[in-house]
């Protein structure tokens, strides 16, 4: 069985950074604004805006899932460390 050395404090720091990134990125809502909401160029800009919104939602989901993975991994690493420490003290 392979053994990994994991700095759980760093994991927590990265989760914090990702959470901050998510909060910052989730409020970025730029939509095309025009008094002349017509014409081919406006429609193209509107389509690009919709695609960017879709990409933003996918990116936010990626951040959420990464945070979830790191939280579960950290909990697993902590539990493993505690079990290992308990087995050492019993010997």
C-alpha cells in the first residue's frame, strides 16, 4: 500500500482560496447593454454573452466539486492519521 504525506493545513488553505475565487467569480455578471438592441452585431454579442454565462456556470461547478473533493480527502487523511497515531500508541 502506498503512503502519501499530505499537508492538511495546505489543503484547508487551498479550499479557502477556492471558496474566495468562487465568491468573486460568481458575482461577475456582465451582459451586453445597448439602447439599440437590434442588428446582427448585437445578436452575436448576445450569443457570446450566453455562452460565457454557460462557461461561468460550468467553472463554478468545477470549483464546487473540487472543494467537495478536497474536503472529503482532508477528512479521510485526518481520520487515517488519527488511526495511525492510535495504532502507534498501542504498540
